C-alpha cells in the first residue's frame, strides 16, 4: 500500500478521530495503511482463518464513477497473458494455519501474435477490485465506491499465442508492495512484454488486499488483523515484518519453480487449464530477473541473495531493514548485510537513495558487482506503480484537490515518470538478461531529466 509520508508505527491516541487515525506496517519500505480504530478495517479477515467470498457478475461503472486508462506499451510486440493458479504442497500457508499448502495466483505476460483476435484482459477482476476498493485504495485517499477499478483494461490479450521465431525468452518476475495486488504493476509488465520478455506478476495471498482465484473465490488480506494484534508493540511489529519477508521470499522461490516447469514444457497450473499456444517451453530459465515496488523490491533483492536462479534485480523504493521507518538504522536484511555480486538497481522517490536510507547504504557498501542508484525527482512512493497514471485521472474526474495527487505521486508528471521507469527498467534487463548494451545506464540522460544518478559502481560484468 501507499502513503504520502513514511511514519513510524505508533499506538493510536485520542488526538485523532477514527476516520483519520492511521497506522503503517513500515520497515519494508512499504505501507500497510489501515484505519486503525475502524472495526471494518481491522476485521477485513480474521488472523487465523481464510475469508472466502464468491463473486459473480461483471464490472459496470455506476453513475459518477471514474473510468481509467493505462499507458500504451511502447515495444514492437503485441502482448498476451494467462493467469495461473500455483499450489506449493511443500509448505503450509504462512498466514492461515488451517490451509496445509501455499496457494498463489500469478499472471504471465509474453510477446504474442494475432493478439487482436483475443480480448484485452482487465487490469483487475471484479472480486479483487472490490477488495482493493475496500482495503487499499491508495491509503484511503480515494473515495470508496467512486472508481470503476474493474473497468480498466490492460494491453494484454487473454490467451493469445506466443510470438514465433524468438527462441527462448528471458523472464522477469514482479512483486507488488505490502497489501497491494499484482495488478498495480500492469503498466510496467505490459511494457516489458512488448519488448520481448515473459513477465510473471505475483499476488501474495492473504498479504494482498484481495486475491481472486478461479470460479470467483476471493481471499482477503489478513494483515490488518495481524497488525492490530501487535497492539503497536515494536517487537511484535518487527516480528510481523520478518514473517512478511519470509513469506514473500518463499513465494518468489515457488514462482521460480513454476518458471522452471514452464521452461521444461510443463503446465504448472494446479487446475490444468490449457496454456496459450507456444508458452510451454518458451521460457529461458537461465536468464531470469526480478523487480518490485516497496516490499516487492525487497523481495527481489532478498531472493537474489538466497536463490541463484535470479540473475539481476531492481528495487523500486523498498527499504531493506526490519524497521518501522525507512531512515532508521538497524535490523538490516541478510542481503544488506552481505551485499550482492549480481547486478542490481535501486530506484527511489525523491529523497531516497543509498546515502539517506541506511539499509540501502549498507547494501551499497557491501556489494562489489555492477549497481546503480537512481532517484525520481518529484516522485513519491506510489509513483512506481500504476498509481502514477491513475491518480491524476481520478483526481480530474472526481474533482479531488491537487494535494491528493502530489501526496500520492508527487510532481514528476505521469507521462515523464512512466516513460523514465519504462526506459530504465528495459535498459537494465536488456543489459543483464540479453547482453544488449545501453548508454542510458552510464549516466544522466537529457531524455529523462527527472532521473538523478545518485550512485554508479561496477563494471560491465557481475559475479554470480
């Protein structure tokens, strides 16, 4: 989830009303923003049992709802997509003890052919959209019920066949922020797929606001209840952070197993649904990278540290410490303590770089491979999600104050901010997954003046 400012987690006091008192599950460079004293927020799901909801019907905007569009991908390829249900029987669910396995939903995007014959996929399915509106909704800064979240279309076409003649395709994983659905990375996922990548976006079940499974089953987040159960005790909050980190890294490794299965020509979908033509056997398991926003960026770099299958990673504004504030030193993740020899890139909102975020500084100091530290001038924490393009549209249609836009996505400007992220992400993965050099990563570019190089180190080769 997203917040305009990054404040420590504090117990509620009598100085604020229940409508405005907010807490954050921080320390992941993320925010689990909930209305701390509101029963509906804190009981979105019990901490020890799954919330299962059947969803029927299709999206249809009601009078006065904002309708949104996403930026069109710039690459030469059409984009196809398929959803997969992954089940890991080797571990119990980390959040719901009664579930004896871990169950995830992922979306796979890829370069496609004849895509216009297939329908464009929605950004969010109805059940996931309703859960997002109820719990996340950009930190509650957008009025509930006023946006047709399920009405936004992506540029990926459902079930389109994979483009021919490409050989094995490099793979990029995406993980969202705490409490966020995987669909808030749709713009960047479509963009990379349009440039020839297979992009796998991950929903972390019971962490994300709501995950919609086949046949309309929805699993809601247990994190509001888990955070409430800490009572604001710093030690308990830190323990919750560690639990969240462990779950996300384990989820990512399960998804890497599914990538291996697809690469070997197998179908990892637990329901055995038919894969798009040409997808099985198309992935290159030896050229896999990952990026993520907030806690997703944490998951990317921590998994790189633990799993040799990830060759390169990008952390978009995700702190690497078990702390309640990004700028508090101490309790670093293992990756920050040990450093990386593999190539990585940090991308921070204005004010966040390896000189101001202690855990980033520790990672930078202990790493000896290729690395870059980029700052989005005028950017905010949510700028690295689809919020960058969506929030200004919502504000215009609902006549929200300019302060709502700047609080969430800053002043970088949606077109420039999105274009810069797309350019630098593509250049990074082109270099490290395809061996294609790009001078864009060598220093500041007049094409993207809103990107400041806060640090640059390492040569053209990185260790494994």
